[in-house]
C-alpha cells in the first residue's frame, strides 16, 4: 500500500467556513495553508483580463502557458494568502462575488483543472499542508492522511458569506448572495471533472448549528493523536 501524505484536506461548498477553519487549523498545527479556491479565482481574473473565450480550450491552454502566479503564505491565521499574478498583488480583487462566479465557471475547464491540480501537488509535496477547496481530498491529494468535508444549509452559508463580505467593506444583497451560492453549488457539484463531493474516507462535519471554533476543535481532536505520535518520534 502506498504511504499516506502528511496533508490535511478540508473540502466543502461555498460559504461553509472552510477558509476560516483551514486558517485556524493551519495556525494550530503550524502547517502551511493552501487555498486552492484563490488559485481558481486568480486564473479566472487572468483569463477575463485577457478577454479569452472560455469555450476555446486551445486558446485557454495556450494562455495558461504564460500564466505567472505565485502564492505567498498569509501573515497570520486571520489573513488571506497573498496571490500574485505576474507580480501584481491581486489578493483583494479576487475576493468579490463576481470573481467567485467566474472562478466557478473556469474551474469546469479541463485544462485549467489540470494545470492547477499539478501546481497544488507541487505546493503540497513536502507535506505539512492544510489544503482547502472542492476536490483536495478526492483528486489533488487522494493519499492525504486526514480528510474533512464541511457542509451547511445553503441559507446559513449565504448568511456567513454576506457577513464575511460586509466585514471586508463590500455592500452586498442577501438574496443575490443566496442565488449566487445556489448557482455555484450547482456548477461545482455537477461538473464532469473533479466535482464537489466528499471523499469516501473524509470525516463529514455538518456545521449549520455549530460555531467555527467548534468545527476547528472537532478537526483538531480528530488529528491530534497523529500529531502527538509524530511529535514523539522527533
Ligand atoms: O473556495 P472559493 O469560493 O474561493 O472557490 C471559488 C471557486 O473555485 C469555486 O466556486 C469552485 C472553484 N474551485 C474548484 O473548482 N476546486 C477547488 N479545489 C477550489 C475551488
């Protein structure tokens, strides 16, 4: 049997609280936080700026050859990771609801997934990574040692997203965010490649009625025996 990889995957639908949870788990374990959604958002921005027709996979593929994207670790467990596109810091620009919709759309393009999956595997190959997204447990890191899948009622997810966007200073309409959440759910769950779903060996956590800190606690409790074992081996 091949060896398990020292990676924690946290997948789930939009607005479920993955980013906050993943940042906190990474902070507590001193692992590196890998936000794969930020990569899809940045590629969405990149292709949009180039005015590429997303239905022309040859053109998309050629433009991805020129993609210069870098991820820099977050400064603390409250901050987003920093994404550079051709040297420009696009971390804030990619966080709008409109960019989320574009990311969801480009994420269904096979060449985009191939490119980003490969980059994510390179970033995770040394281990000690908390990877967050839609397919990190199923496709990117199938041999991850610990896998989690978070879910929550769509209304509650939309409410959390509204709160998060307002904290970032954006004016948003709740009904519109709920509609976008449902539309992204549909795109992400129904696409042909790497759809959003729980890995068979993922621990599922229903988060509708529990706080972020309780989710983090559940995850840390689950992984702590393995972390303690490793510390003892050092
Ligand atoms: O997690 P997020 O909201 O930043 O993700 C934006 C979009 O990117 C999401 O709607 C689908 C896509 N995505 C994906 O297809 N696979 C991932 N591993 C992460 C994100």
